[in-house]
C-alpha cells in the first residue's frame, strides 16, 4: 500500500457534506490536507473520484433532502458540481496544486473512441502534475446511462488509469461481520476472495441519506477492482492518511485476478445494452466456451433499436444473458443477415458484409 505509485481515492457525499445538504469546508480541507501530503512532492500520483455534486446543490436550491426524481437531481447536480470543484480548487491551491475536472457517463466509456479519449486525458493531467477529480456527469446522465454509484465508477477508473491501489473512503472504518453499531461485531481485516465474506450480511444504505451507495456498493466495487488485479482498501475518511501510508486500517481486499483489456471491464460493468441478440446453441458454445466472434449464422432473433458500435446483450435460447459486445451492424440491417454465412452474404450484398456481427475483441462473457 505504501509503495503504490498511482492511487485512486474515492470519497462519498456523506464524508464531504452536511446531512441537510451543502459542502462542509472543513471536511473538504481535511481530505485535501491528506491527499496533498501523500502525493510526496509529486512522486505519487493520485486520482480523486468524488461524489457530492447533488448533495452540494441541495441547500442552495432550497431542497431539504435528496430528490427522487431525475430532473431535480440533475438540477441539484448542475448547481452543486460547480460548488464542489470550486471548493476543491481553492483547497488544493493552498498547496500550489492544480486540479482538473473529468465528468463521465457510461456512454463516454463503453465506446472505443470515447474510452481512449478519457484515458488520454487522465494520463496527460497526471503527467502535467495536476490532480484529476472524477465524477459521474449527473447533470446529463439518464437512468439508462448511469454508473449507478461512484464506488463502481472508482473501480473502473482505477482500471482505466492502471492504478496500483484503490482506496474507498466511507463513513465506516471498514467491513464488519455484522452491523458495526451492534455489540460483538468485528472488523474484517483482510479479504482474499468472495468466499471470505460470503457469510456477511452487507447493508445497502448510508447513514447521512445524501448519497446513493452503501456498504454493498463498496464491496461490489472492491470485487470488480480486485478481480482486475487492483488491491483495495476500504476505510473511513478519517483514516485516509493511514490507508495511504500503508498502516493497518479498514479492510484490505487482495487482488484476485489479472488485468484485462480496459474496454472489456467497462463493457461488462458500465455499459447499458441498447438491444439483444438471441443465439442458437451452437453460437452460445462458440462465444462462451470457444471465445470466438459472433457470426450472423448463429443469431436467431434481434431485439431493440441500436446502431453499429452500440453495446448489445447476447442471450441463449432460454433468454439468459451470456455475453455482451459491441455490434458491427445497425439493428435494421441484421434481420436479413440472420442464419446466413458471411461468404454467402459477401456474394449477395458485397464485401462489407463478410465480417463478424461482434468481433471477439469487442465481446465479454458474463457467465463462463
């Protein structure tokens, strides 16, 4: 932990704001003090994934609590995001540090060109000595294209920037084997894999009521990052310095897998399918077991409205989702291609049709 060169730190709304909404300047400054100190004069790179835009916009708009409807959430985010970044900018300026704002939606990250742009921007900001501050673009994101919570976004950003460590800051100092407020429960110091916490009942609601996450989203984010080869520390914001210094704090999730292609992780965990393709049994075996590209001959049915480059879900004959991929054809083109060989299609329709519906490099298996 102490030797990690590139670190992604995620902080939630409840660690930055008051319960009634509005930024708590002292809390923001305390977090910035820790991050500035542990940059070690620029020898360590830090990316901050920060919630708080919607919560920061509540009080200025006269809202007593986080609204449930999307339109008012977006209005609060519009007001709050400016306040949030302005507060960070002023606070980091005390240390002569510049910050750069990165706002993402799932659409920005599941498409190849957009994904490369996000990666390049983050790398360039770090190379120029700036500290990127990442948040979901709540102002324009719809329910269909949301990450759902910034814990998951943080895990995906950690993979995107090839981080050595992900630190998830909460209002609880780690994962407990029961309700942290109940007598007799204990903090779980290390997790080597999902089996270690299979018996743990994990809560889904935060204390302050201004965020969208809870312990369940943090554990899921830790699982995503660990499976992608990135160790994770889950602790409270008050113990952030201990986590970055490598001291014993919170819950440490050991890496359980290897790093995979960046886009495939985004495709699996961040993309919203725009449609679905039902495959025959032979195509399911080829895609799932053989890890082969999907050809038109193996497709039985098409559902939804999508264009080339969109993510689509691949289903077996029983309707179970088995994979997800980026399709090479528009939905309206596919019906006349179904069940036919690429060679036959090339003869009849031209060489542009002698290609995969989904190439194996743009495909991720959900249920191996």
